[in-house]
């Protein structure tokens, strides 16, 4: 089977969550022997459809534009056995790049009018390949894809073989080792296998794909301070990650959320310990987290039996967390105090990203 995979994301090369999910799907398809061609159409020259209808009258089936779409993409699209249209969710539907591609597929239709199931349609000059719709979104609710799904179903009808929509996508790359995220990624790969093998994805696999990987409370706590840090530091998200920056917590709750988000279960294999923090300053109060069985469990207040207690001004500790200050030097200068197992303090650099 020849699969034509269209990636319309502009953020390819490691940043794109669309690319991440698409690659997982392709992995399963290739495992079943499919020949998959991936095209990043953001890098292609695709002119806007100008509504001249030359492809319906003077040159039936051929567009007036002589660009990458007419010379390369449209013929490959029509020659494929299955097409994947992958897009980040922009304003609740496809992004402009994919919309331009879709509009330029007009040549496979004829200008005449016919009635099918009570709906006016154009008869097809050529039958386009079956389709898989794939998208990711930052919001955690699955309902955010309702407009996109309605659009794809209306446009492609029974040719739509599968819809793979992943909400809360920002958690995917940062928590790829988390069991919940790994389960979704594995399910997408299994979906790719099933599409090649059965031309459909089973209900059980779709249920696994649609399992939530995040929730509003966690996402908002980390996401809001991430954006505030970008604003305060004057950087874009790409620059933030390139510089290896950390979101700067502005409350005890957001501090625990960041630590939970950045916890690396692989590096914590076999590690166990309870960290107690007692903060002073503008954000004073106690909080803690416990690491056990490759999991982290945060909490406000005092832990019953901490292995280490760190007493520090909140802003000073956030300077350490965000790499603006030298933690060991500040300890030697007695800017904060530590009681208990000192090895746990050194271990923090290993178990947090």
C-alpha cells in the first residue's frame, strides 16, 4: 500500500507534536509493509486557488498554477492508496497550509451539479484516496476537535477511514516516558498497523488513543507559568527550550506542579525519598513531594516523615530551580538550610529533567 502523508505543521524537527503523532502512526504502517511518503507541505510552494475554474473548462483536471502542488503534490496524492492529512489545530480546524492544499484539490471534481442523499454535490472526475485525519491541540478537552471533525466528515464522508485527535499535546514530548503518554503513543502505532491490515482502526485501539494525557488543573498550573516566564524573559517557546530554560514558579502550588512535570521516572528507578520544603518570603509555607516506585506524589503542608527538609526563601529557591543561581554556593554561604539526608539533595539533579 502506498501512503501519502501530508504534514502541514511549520514546527518540524523535534518541536512539532503533530510530527510526533504522525511518526508514531507511520511507524505502525511501515511495520505492516506500507510504503509511506511524508511531505512537509509548509516548505512547498502552493499557490492559493483563485477561483478561475480553468481546471473545469479549458484544461479539465489540470490547475492553471504551475507550482509544487500541480507538478508534484497533486499527482502523488491522487496516485496513493491512502492519504494522511496531519495538522495542528488552528482556530479549531485545519491550519492555513492544509486548507490551501485542500482547496487546490478542486481539479478532481467536475462542475456539474447532482443530488446525493439530499445534498448538492459535484460529480468526481477522479476518485481521491481514502483519508486519515490527524491533529493535535494544546487544550486538554477532546471536544476542542468537534469543528475539525465535522469539517472532515462533511468533506470526505465515507472516505474518512480514521480520525486521530490528541488533546493536551504539550504533555507528549515532555512526558514521553510517563505510562499514560506511552500508552497513547503505542496505541497510535497500533492504529497504523490496523489501518494497513484492516483499512480501519478497532474500537479498542481508538479508546486507547483517546485516553487523556493531561487535565486542566495540571496543564494550567504549568502552562500559565511557562507563558509568564516567556513573557518575563522576552523569549519565544522555541528559544525557551533551546536555551534550556525552566518555568519560574510563582506559588507553592505551581512549584509542585513544575517538579511533578519535570520528574523523570526512568532516572528515578529504585530511588525513594520524601522532600520537605519550608519557604519564607512572599510565598511562605510548607510543601513536599515523595518519590517512590518511579512515581512522584506532591502535597501542601508538612509531610509525616520527611527524609530531607530544605528551608529557604521562596524566590531564592526559584532562582536555583531556574538555574539563575548556584545552589551549592548558596548552601555554602548559608543562604538556605538543609536537614536530613544530604544525598537526596544531590540526587535531585538526576531525577528531574
